């Protein structure tokens, strides 16, 4: 087993115990904590129409069918094999019955049953059942990843909308500045260098707006694929300029002190644990090949040369008897299979331990990201306020003839960059919250979560 820490570096989440898969516990609509109707609608559409999710459902059914086949070996096999034969005998055969034609009608029931002395059948069923459970856990992991991807792409798109709104408003400001500089130049106050600088800043800002529009189209197409719709017909309405410029939600405060067993809900950890159980069971199957196998076979029914007397009591036949098969020499095949099964098990142990380490790392990264991004956001808010003030002062000083237009350009550029960085940071903070929810395996008790968490305030536009 992998040793579990008693606490996270970034956050105390209580004590830890030996893991037991809890991926079967309902996750709930954990994205509801963000209180965004548009996000809720996207998640419902993704659950209903995502094609990879449908493929995962089919794989679960395949694995369950294989498990049912393995379970059937625990029971006897009974088959009905009725037949009719018309046969001519050669008079020249030895011994000779003459040139006769015989008829035979058969209506038997055949029984076959392996007495599972060494557990081969039981262990085979255990392996198939664990594989089916692993397939179900893989489906849960895909479902969790799908919902997380939808949320993260949605927040990235909303962050881009905020950037686009900021850049669009800046384009309008740049046009006003071009008119101002040009009028000053035509009035003999300014110079042509200032005009060129203003024109350059306007063109640069328009180019940035086009680049952001391209990125937004890519995120919109990514969302279309996630919700199972054709990107050519999928349209996600952009936020208005006013709403986009004001978009600066505070991520929900996911409760600290979550119980330690939340990590057990990670479906990828559960999948790995069940793959480990399946590999362990297959060792038992390979080991049983060294021992004799005992089968009980029987047959009973009716045989007659005339169909009218087929089911007479005198036409009955039956046979019953055990058969024993003992491996004497197989060219090392059984030993090789046994060593292979043990090697697969050792690989599964290492994979399971690695999944646990990755799980702890994911939670650590998410908690650290939330904390540091929060500090960064506070500093970025101050930077935006100061950059705006600096841009206002630079404009006033330029109109008063105190400074050159170069100072105005620098101040406006810094203000634009600060506001764009804040929009990007807001998207990153929301994505970090989603990553934390995913890292600890999805949802939990919704009543506890919604009681302790503060939903974000955001204005969304529907498709």
C-alpha cells in the first residue's frame, strides 16, 4: 500500500485511512455551486449527447456481459441434441448386416459440469467481475472529466469574452485618441510622430481583438464537441460589452476540512484498484492449471429406429461418469502463464500506487493554485486600479502639454494589459476550483457543500 499523509501541505483535510473505493457514491450536480444557468444547461447537454460518453456506456455493457459469461461456468451446462439419421449398410462390410437401410431417431439431453476443486472457475469469475467494475469506474472517470472539461472551457470562454469586451472598449478609446492627436497636429500643437504612435496603438489593439476572436471560436468549437453537437451549427452567444467588462466573479469557497474519504471517490483510483483485484484473481486461474480438472458428464434420452416408438419407456438410454484431466507435460506453458499473471499483478500494484500519488499531487496542486491565485488576484485588482489612474493622469498631462504622447501610450498599454490579465486570472481561479473538485473525485453531500460555499455572481447569456 502507498503511505498516506496525515495532512496536505496546502490545506488540512483531516485524517486519512486505508482507501476503500467510493466511486459508486452519487456525485450530484456539483457544478451547481457556481450558480450559472448557462453552465448548468451545457452540462445537461453534454451528459445527454457526448459521443465518447456513449462509447464508455457500451464498454461497460461489454464488460458486464463478459462477467455474466464467466459466471455461467459456475453452473452445469445442459444441451438438447435431437437428431435423425438414415443410413445404408454395405453387404460387403465385415461384419456384414446385409444391404439394409437403417433409421435412427435420437432425443438426448447432455450434461456437463466442472467440479471446481481448485477455484479456477471462481477465480475466473472474480477476475471478470472486477474487470466489469473497473469498466464502470472508467465510465465514472470519463463522466467526471467531461463535466470538468465543460466547466473549464466555459469559464475560459467567459474570460475571453471579458478580454474581448475590454479590448473592444479600448479600440473605441484608441480611435478617440487618434482624433485628438490628429486635431492637435492639424492645429499646430502636436507633431506627426504622435499621430503615427496613436495610429500604431489603434492598429495593434484591433489586431489583438481579432486574435481573441479566433481563440473564442476555438473554445466555442471545443464546447460544441463536448456537448455532442456539430461545431458548424453550434453557437454560444457572447456576453454584451457591458456585461463582459464587468465580469469579475469571485470563485466559490469550497469548504476546507473535507473528509479524507473524498479522495476515495476518485474513479481513476477505483478503476486501478479493481484492475489490481482482477490481476490478483487471474493468478489463481493460472495456478489452478497445475492441478487436475474434474468434469462430470452425463447424457439421457431416447433412441429408436421408429419415430412412433421414440418416446416409449424401453427406448430410454443414459450414461453418466466423471472424467479427470491431469497436466503431465505442457512444455512450460502453465509455468509461463503463471509467471505472466504474477508480473501483470506486480504491474497493477505499481500502477495503483502511482494513481494514488498522482491523486495526492492533483489535490496539492489545486489547493496551492487556489491560494496563490487568490493572492495574485488581490494584487492584480490593485494593479488595475493604479493603471487606470495612471492612464487618466497621463491623458490629462498630455492635454495640458506637460508630457509627450509617448507617456500616454505607455500608460494606456499598461492599463489594457492589467485589465486583460485580471480577466485571465479570473478564468484561472474558476478553473482551479473545478480542478479541485475533480481532484477529490467530484461531488459530495450537496447540502453541506451549498451551505458552506459562496456562489459566484455572474451574468450569463443563453444560447
